[in-house]
């Protein structure tokens, strides 16, 4: 009898601990934090452009043949073009959320990748550490 009670009590404790992991949040805060298709496309664009830069560097170092470089560069260029086209389509749509995100992104202060200091959008270099800002 004691073992049964301990088993039920232990199962209830485990269920109480694990249940938030499986619950779908429907609050406004969770909707804001949730990643959208636009966010995923922007991240994919950054990854593809980074891969193209790495490919160019590898080619300049002589690690790739001309044929391999041209073939892979053409594939990556086509993939980047497709992602950019999707982003443009999404941003040019009359979707209010996409328009708001575009405006907020344009007005958002630059954050320094080195020291994480906030800088005005017009700055090219960080006002705290002097590091080059993106964009």
C-alpha cells in the first residue's frame, strides 16, 4: 500500500514538473517571441551569405579548383536568390506584421557585435569600443 502511494505521488510530481514543456502558450508574449517565417528566412539568408563568403575565401586560398568553385558558387547563388525572392515577396505583401518588422528593423539602433553597446543607426563604428558595425 505504501509503495502504491509513493508511486502515485512520485508520478504526480514528475507530471507537474514536465507538463510546462508540453503546454502550448497562447499569450501575447509567446506570440511575439515565437519565430515567424520572416525570421527563419532572414536567418537562412545570413547563413547562405556567410557560406558564400567562406567559399570565396577558400577559393582565393587555392583550396578549390575553378570548376568546383564555379559549380558550388552557382548553386549557392541560386539558393540565395530564391531566399531573397521569398523575403521580398513576404515584405512587399500587405501583411501588417511584415511591414511593422521592416520599419522597426530600419529604425532599430545598431548593436555592436564586440561589446554589445547600442549605437544610433547612422553610426558606422561603435561609440564605445570603435568596432565596425554591421549594416
